[in-house]
């Protein structure tokens, strides 16, 4: 595989990890967004791409991808039949390069939700990092295991692709999820969590960086049973939850929560006056979700400044339509429209948008 960019040679391959099931969507996306990258190798949740011969890596480079959870420049694979010898080999890479961080993670071993599986830094990954650190000059690494890298830092990556096959690479952290091992944020879960939508919303808020302030009003379409609303309420905002289904008593008991038991399309537009933010997560096709949101945010009496929309890809072929979905949101007057398949998303993506300037009410 490729030599380290620290040696002065250009990298030959790029690696990317994704959720199991999204591999074809990721390959098609990179063929469209980076046509010079040629697919090379894959395992479930792990792919490599051959780079153009004249490719020059830059710390500021951003992979244009919705489905890549994490990525970097490949430095090849390591035989991990012996944990000790594999760790020693990777420690040697650390010593040879100007690395400020070490990220070790395991590719997804199952589809999200299968027997309760959720992406996380596994015990196997933590054990591998501990072994690497035993062989490395720990003083050369900043912080504890699984540390979040700061923007601008060069990170050595180690992906446990198979029990006895590890792949190593490197990337520059550029903020956001690039600073987290495997692009996976650690979400603290309260004992009274209403549903896993809580975790999805917390991750979406952290990734998007939407400037939601205490005292503002958010509307959530498709709120039942209330996990996402629970996460929003923790930010001291007012939440209007719209869903014909029931909402958990924990959420209903919050004085800042109002439940409208209707479908989003059936709610009168005056209910959206004074709303700053809109979230939507409905178990319907993307076009239906977008139709519902568009009818609200483009109404002359509504002035919603930012969006956080989950689009269900009921068929993986809908992944090809993502650019059109984003362009449609831009036509509503939103800029900084971004999309990502979050670590805790299933067969869906998260889309955010901000208005460049608030419309006059």
C-alpha cells in the first residue's frame, strides 16, 4: 500500500469506514464527487480507493461524502495474529512520524440495530490501543486513549478490520467528527432515556453545530415517543412536538413541551409563528418528508431559521438522489446545507440548513 506522507512520498490509497449496508452508496458517491479515486478493496463497513498518481494530500482537504463515517490515507495492513508484534509495528510508525494522536477503532461488526448493535469504540479497540501505547513513547502522544483530536493535528489511524488484520493510515483532524476515533461521538445516555432518538438527536446537534439558544422554540415533526424532544429540552428550549401518536409521560411532564396530536401536514401554519428551528424525523419516503417541510418553511407567515431533517432511505438506491434532496433545501432559502449519515443513523441521513438572513415576519 502507500508510504506515509511523512516520508515525502505521495499516498497511493485512501480508506473509508461506513455503516454496514452503505458500501455501495459510498462507492457511487465517491465516483461522482471524486472521479479520480478508483475503488480498490472492501470488507463490510471498510473500503479503500486508489488515488490518482499526481494526488497531493493537504491538511485542509475535505472528502465530499455523506456516507463515509471516517477516512484517511492508507499506510497498508498489519498482521495482527500476535497482538504484541502488531502493536510494536504500529508503535514504530508512531515513532517515525510527527503524530499528535492515535485513533484505534473496529469496523462495524453488524448492521446498526441488529441484536441491539450500536457503533462504539469496542473493548477490542481499547485493548489494541493499550498494547500500542505500551510499545510507544507515550510522551509523544497527547492525552489519554480514545482522545478527541484537535483541529490541525496529524492522527495515526488503526482500524481493526478483522481479528487478525488491522489496517493503518493517517488523517489530519479538521474539526467536527474528524477528531473522534472512527468518526464516532461518545453520547452520554440518561437513565430515563425515552428512546434511541435521544442519542440520534444529541449526535445531530453536536455534528451540525446549529446555534440553538436557550429560550428559543423548536418544532419537531414526528416526535413520538419523544426521545429527540427529550434531547432538545435539555437545551432549555421550548419544544412543540407534532405527531398523532402518543408521547412518553416523561416528556409530557416538561412545562416547555407542547404536544400537537396531528400529522405535520395537517397543522395550521399559525402554529409555526415564532418558531426558530424545525426538526423532522418521519418514517416515510424522503420526498414526503421534504414536501411536508417545504409547505411549512416557505409559507409567508413562517420564519424558521434552521432545519434538522432526517431522511429515510427506504431503498438504498435513493442514496443517488441525495444531491437533489440537498439542492431542494437550498431552494427554500437555506445555505450551509449539509448532510451526513450519523454513526447512530440507520438507513437514513441527517440534513441541516441555515437561512443566510432571517426573513422579515
